[in-house]
C-alpha cells in the first residue's frame, strides 16, 4: 500500500511527460529515494535494515507471482484495459478519441508500484536484510532490459526474459573474469537481432487489439 501511495505521489507530477523525459524523471526519483534512505539513520542508513524475519518461502513467492500475472492478464483483456493498450500503442490517437491518457498512465504506475512493493517485501523477508546499494541505477536498467528483451506488452515473454537474465550471469560464473563483458555483449547482440523482443509472442487464444 505504501508503495502504491509513493507511486501516486511520483506519478501525478511526472506522468504528464512523455518518452525519454518520463524515463529520466522516474529514474531520477529512484536515485533520490535511494540517497534519502541511505542517509536516514532511522531506516538503517548505509548499513540497511537487518535483521528481517525470514517469512518468504516458495509458497508465498510463486503465489504472488501467479496473482500478479492473473491480475495483469485480466486487466489487459478487460474493457478498461483496452485503454491501457490504446495509450501504449498511440497516445495521440487515444487522446483524439477521448481517452484520458494521463489517468491511464497514473493508474498503471500505481498498480506497477504496488506489485513492486510486494516484490520488495518478499525480497526483504527472503534476504533478511535490505541495503540501499541493492536498488541503484544498475538495478533499474536491469529491469528495463528484461522488459525490452521480453517484448513490450508481452507478459509471458517478460517472465521468460527475467528468468533468462537471472540465470545467465550464474551460467557464466565459471569464466568470472570475462562474465560481465560476455553478458553485456550477449545483451547487445540480442537487442540488435531481436529489437521487437526475444520472446515476442502472444498467449494462445489472445486476440489482437485493433
């Protein structure tokens, strides 16, 4: 809930921007929040929060994953969800037919912030500690890369891309000295070879939106 409120407070002033400017503002807010937490002693400061009770298990993790996927799929296939798709595909055309694209973007931002907060809670109770350095600019870029490789608007593709990008660094661990170089090179090749997304396919039975 707190994450949703934070998403609303950040989304209202920033989501009137478009394209690259919106991305810069949201990344900037992420850095501001990280620095604030890092310099607030009551929140653990640079040492982070610990110890945190170990409540996260496989049931809670996959249960919330299933819930998140269910909500996203149902939402995008609903009447209201068509507004999200129209705003994503062509914001100008969506505004021309009377859709309040700013409202749709704010709602999407709040829903995304809610599930990000849930994921953060699961992460904290699994690691039993949270450090500001674990949520830096690099982590934001890593999440964006997952979405790009999975295919924008493709829920199943993004899930598979997240699994791949999580496992790939571990698979390259035997060549630790060249791991990050090879990892970056593979990402560049994938983006050049598959700019539409590595797993750009639809759920079976899904209908395209005209």
